[in-house]
């Protein structure tokens, strides 16, 4: 009996396996070390496990291959965390044609020592590998599987190289398709015309004769298979011999079977049973032509799925106008360094991120925020590379260049989201792993049943139906169903200012039942502002505001700052102030412009002998809105009632209404007092209010709402929102918020507007709905038509499916799935683009948009 793995001596196994190291978080003492070691040693295949508390690392030696996921699961089951590997290697892969290719490459990569995870995307033709594996070993693993691979450096040159390669591939497919069609047409006319039209049969028989017709068909079909069709045999046959057949293998076996049978019938008919001497050259030629047509249409459609990335890359200017050595020179953007002074003329794109140092203009930042209204830029303002300058001119100091710019990070983020796998893909992966071998088994079974039990000529029926089964199966549609929809959906999201940092969020967001929002900075502008100034008879706004602001300028209170900012915004000149005094618990007073001014609450006015009854209705309204009114008396007379509050963003009411239209509950979580919170909730139609909570209380509130309502999306922008964003099923960060909030979120809304939330949820629903449609089509197509191709309808209805029609149906299935995914490009967000919304300039966000693990 074999001893348990944990009792063996290290290295005792017959396989020399490399050790595995895991970082472990959460250990605090020696007993923690013991628990982790015990959990790891219990994993089958682990020879030894040594855990170091100081380095927080476990070194594991294996006696048999063990999945890293199993080791991570053991650590987590013991109550500790294994941080996900940082960084990833991107590999471009050429030659994949179907879902079975994806599974094969993934399995090859996961077998490379040091690989933590490997994800392959058929639509993007890329693999993303995490872990400390050697890059050369990864490339060798892919090459040995039968595909070509190269590392991606993430630069613009690499993107251009990839686009050029794909364009060359499309051109090659187009050329081969034209050649195949030109060679196939006479074969089809000679054979099928003779079968379907008696006059054609008589013409062929009376001129060149049927045997000569077969010779011509042989020559033309041989050219079709040997020139445009050679790709199927170069890829498919080696894969078949390796015991890992793919889509190319199905086509290769099917067409060679038809061609080989026809070859015998043409040149050695005596080898075939009587009554079975027929040729199927047209089937082999038409199959190759139709599948090339499908591949060409597929290549064109796949090109369109990545247009969002192409457009984003196109936003990056190629040159910049830089001041160096006392003169201005045009240099490549790649050569701009942080600290360089860059000039931008009217109508030009800003080349890199920076801060304006001179001049002023208006800049269209819609590519970042989704807002159409240009943003004013003057000294001290941040500008973002790729945005478009309007009529003015300015100079700015570069702060972020190359891969550190906001645009470069957005491109990386979209690429990461497009390459991710959703949970819904797991079922597809399990099916496609066995799909092609299963189809070949069904084809063999079909041949056997028809050959032994079918009517005469049995061999003909067996061959035709087996070839039809091989040709009609379409793993391409299954492999493309999910990634193409993700590519188009995330690309459309980027155009709307919705960036998915985690691919899983795209699927989870559609299940949201409640949206919890932070108040300050999310529903509101995030800073106090003068919202109300109602005057008593005989007073003018400009005079009252200038006198009150002059007095409040001496105060340090945030409310005072809001009043001073309002006066500055209206261009008022503040008079001189003397005798300033703060009256504790009541307000402030001073002499401004030679007039005594008192500012404070109603009790202060009562002490001064002023009757505030004239403002009673206004005061009641302000109270209902959660605002605390102040009063101002000037020169001994009651002059005005004032309210300062954090104003609600203009787009917030419409965003809340849109969320309700989507069938969602809306909850507000805030640290503000309950009266203010409930007043705002009444104005906005918010369903539930959680008020007066500390930052840690927000996490508990999120948990309680999840229990009550189900899947929860949380929207916030501050540091104190980060724990709640992480606790929520899906966290959405307002892009104008803090670094910490954005890092904790699954989705980043580049605009400062809440309207991105209903847009993101609607896009998630549309994308997942599109994926389900694609998967239904792919699975239903194969489930329904493979039995038909095998001849299941023949006994009852006399119906058989020609291999020619099978090839056409197979080609169309992939094109259908791609065409359906491309419909997402026309997705219209529920909130659209609000032309009245203030365009909030997104601050320089260098380092903030790294893809989430």
C-alpha cells in the first residue's frame, strides 16, 4: 500500500517536480504556522510544506503534480489568505480556430511550472498568464501544441504589428476564398448540374463524357485542397496525430474522406462494391470554399469587435510640441519626459498628461468622462492626454507620459476586461474540451451504423453521412460566443465612460437588486455651497452678499468659506471689515463697509430683537430639505435668510429615476445626520436610508442590505467608501474620487456623474443577454443538427443532410454569433448623454486604473 504523500521523503517520487512557493497573509503566531503546514500537507501530492512566519511564505515540495488552486484552497480553508500573483504575461497566439484550440492551449500553459493561472481568449487571440513561470517555457508549450506564439510588450508598436498581421490574414483569406470559389464553381456545375438538370447531364455526357468530367473535377478539386485548403491539413492532421483533434481536424478528415472515396471511384472503380461507384469531388471542394467564406466573414467581424481599442489607440497623438533649450521643437510623444513644457494649439489633441502653467482654453474631455461639454483650463488645471483642445492655446508641464498616462491605463484596462473569462464561460470550457473527440466518435458511429445496417448502397450512405457529421459540428461558435460579446460590451462601456476593472463584474452587475450609494461626492457635489439667499424688502442681493461674505471671510468655518466662494463667483468686491467678533453659540458680527453686520441662527436674531417670522415659510422649506438656515442683519435690520449645503448634482435625480426604471431599489448610506439624509432621500425618491454611520458602519450596512435585498452594487468616491466598495458584490467608484476608492472598486465611472450607474447595469444586462443568446445558438445548433447530419430523420422522413449544406450551416453559425455580438456596438444607454450635465474634469489618474486582480 502506498504511503500517504505527507509521509514520504521529499523527492522520493519518481517525478522530479519543481517546488512551489506561496505568499500567505493573516498569520500572527507559531500556531498559525502549524495550522497552515497541516492543511498543506493534507493535500494529495504534497511531499513537504515549510511555512515561515517572518517571511509569510510557504515552500512546498511535491511528490505528484498538484494544482496551485488546490494549495491555495487548503490555505484559505485554514483561515488565511493567499494574495493573487501580481503582474501577467501577455502572449499573442496564431492558428487557433475553435474552442477546442483554446482548451488545448490553456492546458498546455497550466502544465508549465510556475503558472498560477492561464486564460486564453479566442476572439483576441491572446493568452494571459500569471505566476513566476519562465516566458520561454510558456512560448515552447504553445509551440509544441501546434500554434505560433510571441510575447506582447503592450506598446503601441505591438498593437500596430498585431493589426497589420490581422489585416494580412484577412487579405490572405480573401485571396484564397476567391481562388477556391473560382476552382469550385465548374466542379459544382459539372456534378450537381448533371444530377439536378437533365439537360446539363445530357450536355456533359454528349460532349466530354462522364469519365472525362470526373477527371476534370479531380484536377480542380485537387487544386482547391492543395492551395487554398492546405491550411486545414497543415493544422488539422498534426493535431489529429497528437490525439488532440480540433476544428481543422474535422474539416481535414471530412474532405479527405470525400476526396479519397471519389479518387478510388475515378481511377480504381473495381475496388468498390457494385452500385457504390460515385464521386463527391463537389462536396470536398464546396466544403473548403464555404468554410473559407465563414473564416473570412469571421475575421472581418472579429476585427470590428476590437474597434473600441483601435479607436482608443487612435486618440494618442504621435508628436508633441516641446520647449527645450530655448526653442520649440516637435518630437515623438514617446520621447516626452516628465517635467517637459508642452505647447498645445487650437484644435490639437493634448499629447500627455500634465498641469497647465500658462494660457487658458476649453478642452473636450468626452473621451475620458463621457460628458460632451468642454472644460475650462487655466493655470493649475490638470489636462489629460488624448483630449481635444478647443479654440485657445496653452502650455503645460508633463506629469505622466507613456504607459503612465490616463489614456494608456484605460487601454490596458479595457484589454484586461476584454481578455477576461466570466463565470458563465466555465460550462463552455467543460463542453468544448470533449467536443471534437465526441464529434469524431459520433461520425465513426454514424459510418458504422449506415455501413452495417443501412440500405444499399450502404458504403455511399455511410460515407456521406459521416462526412456531414464531421463538417456540420461547429466548436467555433461555442468558442466565440462569450469572448466576442465581452469585447464589444466592454469596448462600448469604455466609450460611455464605464470601465470594468474585473471581468466578473460584467456578469454580476446584471443581478443587482439594490444599489447603495454614498451621499457626499456621489449624490452631491461633495463641497458646501451657497444654495439659498432670500432677501427682505429693501435689500439688494449684491450688497447683502458682499457684506456677509466680507464678514465671513474672517471666519474659518466651512459654511463661511462657501459664502465667500459664492461672492467671488459672482465677481463681487468685498468691503473692508473691522471689529470682527465671534459670538460663541450664536454667530459672528463685525462692521463691513461702515455698516454693522450680524450673522447667525434664529436665536441670535431674537437676542438682537429681530423678528424672523417673515421668513417662516422659507425656513420651514429649508428645514424639510435638511438645511439649517442662517440669518443676516445689516445696519440694525433683518436683511436675509441664508442656507449653505452640499448641493445635489444636476444629474442625480434622473439617475435615481433610471435605476428605478430598471427595477432596482436605491439605498443611501451616509454619516450625515438622519434629518438631512431623509430630506435628501425624499427629494430624490430614495427607497431606504442608513444615516449617521461611521466608515466601519458602512460595511455592516452593506451586509445588512445584501441580506435583505440580494445582490448589491455600492457606489462611492471617498477613502471611507473603500471597505464598503470591497464588501459589495460589485463596487462602482466615481472616477473623480480618491485613489483608494478606485482601487477597491470593480467598475470605475470616469464621469463624476451618477448616471454611469444605470448605464453600467443596463450594459451588463445587455452583454450577458447577448452571451446567452450566442450560447443558446451555438449549443442548440450542434444539438439539433449533428443528429440530422447523422441521418436520424431518414427512417421516418427520408431526409438526409448533404455535406455541402452542412458546410454552409457550419460557416453561418460562427458568422451568426459574431453578428449578434456586434449588435452591442449599437447599445444605447438609458441615460444617454446629458447635454446639460456639467463636464467634471477627471483629475490626473496616473497609477489608479491598474486592472484589478
